[in-house]
C-alpha cells in the first residue's frame, strides 16, 4: 500500500470555512502534494487554563494560565464558553464538508510533536504543517517554535497570511510595519476611499473537495495526562471547572438586567448576526446608535467573531456592499437598501480600519504592546510613576500604598467604586462578557487617568473577562486611553465619567439597570455618583452604610450651571456638530463628531486639517471654559430647562489635582428635566447624540 502524505492544518484565530485562504488553496490547487488533511485546534495551555481536562489524580505539566501583572486567569468563563462554541461549530462545518477537526489540549508544539511521532509508522505520516500568521508576540513565538520543529523533523512548514483584515497587507502600501504612521488619521487618509480597498472574499470549499481526513484508527489519542472533550457540553464543563470562584465578592446580577451580547460563538452565529444587522437597518443607523449602552443592536456585536476569525472584515464589507448597491434580495426591506454608502456603513468601515490599525501597531511595536510605558518614550526616558499593588516594585512613597491599591482594584473589578458608569460597566462585563465601547473608554480612563493605577491591571482584567478579547484591539486601546499609546493627545485626554454618563446614559437606564441598589435614587447626579446623595435619601434607600457612600474610591465634584444659549452653540461646534463651526465643518469629517474614542481622536486630529492651529484652539478653549466657570454654578437638582456644566476637582487627598480639569470635559446640554420625584428625567433634543433611538433596540432601554 502506498503511503499517504498528511497535512496538519493548525487552526488558531481562523475558525471559519469560508474566506479561508488555507482551505481555499487546498481546493483550488491540484499540486499541493498532500493526500490527507488533518485540521487541528489546540486549547493553548499558556492562555487558557486546561486543568479541567486532566485525568483524575494527574498534575498538569503546564503552569496555571495566569496573567503577569494582576495574576488573573487569562481566559475567563465568557470567552471560554464562546470559544468552545466556536470550535465546535468549526468541527461541524468541516464535517459537513466531509472533513473534521481534531481538538487537543496542550501547546501547539507539543501537539504537533506528538502527532509526528505517533504517525511516523502509519500509512499517513505527517508531511507538512500549515498555519496562518498572527502578529502578536506569543503567537509569533508559537509560529517560530513550530517552524523549528518542522525543520528538525524535516517536514514542510508554511505560514499563511490570514486574509481576515479589512485592507489586505498587499494593498496598504506599507513596505514593512515600521512604516506605519503613529497617528491613525494619517494612516486612514493614506487608505481612503475605504470602500474601494478590500479584496473579494474567497469562496467556501465544496462538499468533499478537501483532502480526506486520515482514518480514525490512525489518529493518535490525546497525549497524557489530558483527556479530549467528548461533546460541546463536556468541553464547556471542563473549561469552566477551574474558573469557579474567580472573584471573592462578585457583583449580584439584578433581575431586570439584560444581556447586550447574548450570542453564541461560531461562524454560523456570526453570519446570523451579520445578516440580522443588515436586515434590521442597524448597519444603516450605526452612526447614530454606536455610542449606546443598553440593548443588542446599538452596535454590530461582531467583535467576538472577528477576534476568533469566524468572520473576516472583508466579508462584512461585502455584505455592506450588497446592502448599499441593492444586490441582495434578502436585504430589500432594510433602510438604505440600494441607496449607496451611508453614514452608518461608512462608520463601520472606519471602525474596521481602526481594528486593522491596531493589529499593524502590534506588528510594529512587538512586546511594547504590553509595556507600562507603551509605544511612547522609545528613547527610554519614560519616568511616570504608576501606582501598583505589588509591594516590591512600588515606589516607597506611593500613596496610597500597594495594600490599599489592591483593595481599590478589587472594588474596581466588582463595581463598587461609587462611580456609577464605571461600576455598571464592570458588573455588566462580569455577568455578560461584554460592555460597550463607550463604557470601556470610561473604565480605562478611570483606572489609568483618575486613579493613576498601572493600566495593565485593566488590560489583563479585560483579557480575562471580555468575550471579544483580541490582543491588539485590547492592549492598544488600553494604551491609547492610558495616554501611552497612539493617541496624539496622550495624557491630556481624560474622560469625566459623570459628564460621560449624563451624555450617553441620558436617563440613567444603564447605570440603574446594573446597579440594583441605586434604583430608588431620584436624581441622576446621585445615580452617577452615589456619595453625593442627601443623607435622608440615603437613609430611605438603605445606602447610608454602603461603601460607595462611606468610602468612595474617587470623588468628582459636579456642578450645574445656568448657561446662555450662545455658549451652548459654541459647544456644539466644539464637538463637531454636523451643522456648524469651523472645527468640523468639512463634510468629510462629519462622521467623526463625538462618536467613540477612535472617532473622538479623529475629531481632534481633524481640526488641524481645517487650518485651526493649536494656539488658536487653545485660546478658544480657554475662552469657552472661562465663560463657563464664571457663570453661576450650583450643585444639586435640575429644575427645568437648564443647560448643564460641570468641572472636576481633585477629590480625596491622595489623588491630588485631577488631570481632567479644563481638558475638554466641560459641556452643556439642553432640554427639560421632569419635575422632582419623577425619575429619569431628560427629554428633548440632545446636541451631540442626535435622536438616539433607544426605543428601537430590542431589549433596550424602555
Ligand atoms: C479599553 C478598551 C479595550 C478594548 N478591547 C477590545 C478587545 O479586546 N477586542 C475588541 O475587538 N475590541 C476592543 N475594544 C474596541 C471596541 O470597544 C470593541 O471592538 C467594540 O466595543 C466591540 O463591539 P461591536 O462589535 O459592537 O463594535 P462596533 O461598534 O459595531 O464596531 C464594528 C467593529 O469595528 C471594530 N472596532 C470598533 N471600535 C474599535 C476600536 N476602538 N478599536 C478597534 N476596533 C474597533 C471591532 O472589530 C468591531 O466589531 C476595546 C476598546 C477599549 C476602549
């Protein structure tokens, strides 16, 4: 009997059968030289805790999969479940094509080594290993180790470009990652028009078109001391086992709290989600809704699928084209069908480019992605003192000391800091594995800028908790918000979480939904910062002894002003209101107004394109702020028709002066508040989130 030549395809973040360059190559090329194909997925022991797969009484040969700074589990329960679903869906999809998927536990290198050894004497020995490239440090190390192993064993190794990004590396004009501009806007402009750039997707392999799987009897069993999962339920149970009791005081889940990300993992669900978003009109209204906090449809919720490669950015682009060009009947009832590119679809392309950009940053900066000093200060002059919970690296003068920071971090995680928007987001994250982009920005800013705590605790916390964790998007966004990454304003941009709550949680629905204990509070300012509540109300709501009241982690003073209309108009301009102002009067820049971190950055950067120099901008800003601070201020209730203003003071002793004073955190909104005693009061036109259609969100704020 002639011997077969087996190709091992190691899957990592390319868990899809369509638009897959490796599978596509195998079915469209006849001279690849392999008689058999064995697709393999390895749950990597350094990133996912695998002790749940140990045989009874056995010890794991691998150290626990804990993070470096905070020692958290690297993959928490939500992503573990989502990944299990994704892998199982991939297995089924491959089986439907007449192939299959081998699921293994360990490291990719150990698994390949074991396969090569055990199959050496069989009729199908391993002749090659293929995998797709990832730019991040650990993944690149893994690639390197497999490549070396293959060369030792004298078998073929091939690293494929995974074509899952929006603009293919072959088309972005960069000769090497080093050529990537350090400002996103510069990169974006070099790639426009974005609609023209993505390549066509690759077709899905037909049934029985892939090289055959080796017969079952020839595939070696899972190596000792682990067992391989027998079903999806078994897989989920084993992944979840070590993650029990991961937090000492987990937040309680309120009965009425809805899940903004109730989706299962896998390519099949990814397509259901994408098609639903196109049919429901959510892609067309994306620009207006993307800063939402409650519901499933304010943003695409495709990030988890993109992170595991269940879907490619160019597949999303292709569905956008069908919607815009009116070429797919299934979308014929959707708003915007056949009407060309609109603000929503344009906005999605813009965000997909941000995702590409962060991946390119990873390729450019390598391990600096995980460094406290970030991408900045490459000359080694970085000397900012971050607060840490680790005694041996803390500055002897650190105030508060590491033991206190440890307690603050615990409260940051379980959502009891007393800062409503931040706490609600953390509780949502804990219970659902998702929180919106707007909330993420505030959480990251609060930890890194207001508390000045080592931002990597936050990035690692997100790595554990997020379903959609993606190494580049997570760490580069944390760097950006912490002021050590590619935000041109660096340390100068600080989010005021109370103003942000007033801006984006207009009726307090989000915070009240996740913070059950605050549901009885009348005024929004108290919901957003409970320690500001009057003693009698605290007493009646049973909150007098609550730690968020007795010992808030941070106190931000908050004022309400009477404002003349003129000031409000100036503020509209400052935020890039589409109708006006020289700051963003250019229609090309209108998408950027007030939407998300990435867009905010663009809004800032775009000012320079309109010829407003830094000095003029600074003078304008100071003038606006001076006027605002001279107006009558008072703290307390909103009593009808009041534009609002606020500023920030250094709170408790140790925080000292707050960086956010006068840094773009002042603002106004117009409208009328319901009389006292009626909750949730803002009604009326809101200047920079035009007609946010909460009512449209299924499961959204009522
Ligand atoms: C501190 C922080 C940590 C983050 N961590 C992650 C992470 O681990 N994984 C992740 O995918 N995103 C991360 N983001 C970016 C962003 O918050 C999420 O991509 C987005 O909230 C996912 O929801 P969505 O799919 O509905 O996004 P949509 O608003 O529908 O956007 C469409 C897609 O564009 C991409 N995108 C949108 N915003 C960004 C952005 N700011 N940066 C990069 N890509 C973006 C995502 O792939 C997203 O799926 C982080 C942002 C911050 C501020």
